[in-house]
C-alpha cells in the first residue's frame, strides 16, 4: 500500500508536543483543532519547490499513481495554470500566440497579464454557456496563424460537465508540433475510470487537476502533470516563480493522504458509477433535461422545468442540500464516491417533488466577439475607473474579466464593450464594470 510520508512526519512531530520556536505563530494551539498539524519548513519537513525528502517521496507516489510526472500545488489549479503557460511560452522562445478556448478560467487571463503573451481565441458555439472546441476547430485555427502557436489551451471538463475531444485535438496539435495544455480542474478522478479519460492519457502535454474538487483533499490541493520527466526541475521553478514560499502544510498532508485513496479509487468509482447513472436516468425519465457527459456531475437545465437554477437551489437549501452552482438556466451538482446512496436518493426525491411548470422562454444569451482594443496587460495596467455597466458602451474593459459563469466570460480585459455585452451584463446582474479611463 502507498505510504504517507508527509502525514507520518507531521503526526510524529505533533505527538512530541514540541516547544515550537518557529512559525506559525499559533505554536500548535488554537480554536480550529488542526493547529498542531500546521507546521513550516522545519528540519526534515522538506521544501515544496526543491523537494529532496518526504515531499519528493510523496510526489513520486502521486506520479506513479497517475502514470505521469506530477508535482503538488497548495494554491489550487490557478498556480498550476500559471506554471504550465510559463513553461510552454518560454519553451517556444516567447514566440507565437496561444490558441485558447474562450471558456478559460480567470487565472489564464491573469497569466496573460503577467507574461504579456498574445491570445487567439477559439470561438465555438454561439452562446455564453459552452465552448465546444473540436479537432476541426483547432486544425483550422492553427492553419490561420502566421506563426506557429506556442500552445493550444483548453478547459475540459467545463463547469457544466461538457468534455472536449482531447484525443482528437491532441493528435492535431502534435501533427503541427504545438503542445496541448488542458485545465482539467474538474476531472482529477478521470484517470481512475475503467478506461481512463484523463487528458494526459489522451495526449495532453501539460495538465492541471484540482484535487480538492473531486477527491477528498482540502481546498487548494492540486496537481501539475507533464509528459517529459526531464521537465521536473523547470516545472518546480515555474511553480516557485508564481507560488508562495509558505505553502500550507495542512493542504500538503491532504494531498499526501490522498495517495492511498487513489489506489482504491477505481473500486470506489465502480460503486458510485451505476448509482450516478441511475439517478441521471431517473431524472430524464421524470422529464428533466440534463446537460454534459461527465460521469460525476449532474447539470439540470432548470429553466426547461419552469424554474431558474437559483430558485431550485433555494428550495433545496431548505432541505439542507447545497449545489455547486446555479444561475438563471442551470443548477450543477458535483458527486464523488464520498456521497452516500442515501444522499443521492434525497436529491432525487427533492427534485422530483418540484412540480413541472411551463418553460422559462426568455431567449438565451447570445455571445458576441468583442473587439480587442489592446492587450490584456496594457488594459490591466492602464489608469482605471469603475462605472455603471449600463454606461459602458464603447469603453475598454480593464478588469481581468467580467464573468458569466460557468463558461464564456462576456468581455475580457482589453476588449471593447458592445451592445450585446450590455444586454449580457443586464441579464447576469452585473451592475458595475472597471474600464480604462
């Protein structure tokens, strides 16, 4: 069985009831109850970005379980996203643009601001709720570039549970010598399906997983995977460039403790998979419309049942059931093997207790293609002001994004706000925006 060297070290240290003349200032005592296990880089505890001891051993365990070189992040997939973009851009000699699915997480934009790399958006679909990039989309986009892109960047699975054809897209990328980077924040468990659907097994070159989203890991625990084992030192340097020198040792222990769980995860998924499929089938048979093809995510198209997602979320909260996300159209439930059969049954009963009503027929939001007035970096560092959204027509957005979760942001920093964006602001309840003065 896979060991837990990080957890073992910290527990042995805490059991000694030591005199702590080091950080953190709580000295192992406090109201949360976990302080005794919260340490710093004392002798024997190792350094996350230059590991030689227990962290190196733990990351080697994770690498063996995933089948690819893997390093830890205690700052979520956001840190891993910054690192993999840095690795790809510098590897290409800071040449070419990044071809990116428009449904990129805001950390992608933050990295573009920091590194000042150019972006060519992959436009797919005609609304704000999905960005179905295909191999054909990528093939066409690469062919239209005057210089080879430094990377193709995709988000899969997306927030609603839609999954891209990573295998087909990776084949296109590799044929053109372009690395494929995948934000797999919602899909750490995909490696452990009967047939892996993890992006690394489907051809991605760099990939991040948010362990905390689908595994029993504390919030902030994540992985960065890469194909070339020789990249390990550069990967850690990239993480150190953007990451804190004081990573949470509670999160690192949580990642370490997850390794034995990963060994058992195929059996755990085999147990919950038929229950999840049965729940989806029962909801469909009852008349609900579902979206997405991710195994452990249930996305109900609430407006077709006559409710907003927020209305259903409020009703469920009164029964002590809390969803992952809700908006005017959808409500999203994220499952894991930690959910019991009784919990899934309660969700089923609660949803089916909602009487169907006429569908909400407000036309779906149609996305626009805003004009890029300047680069994200130029916009982010320009003099700024915050104004009412209804007065922003023609202005250039300065904030990193104005979101329209869970998919395509309405406007990105450096883009000009048009009439379609104004309507989207209104529908999404965005009252103020930050623009260039």
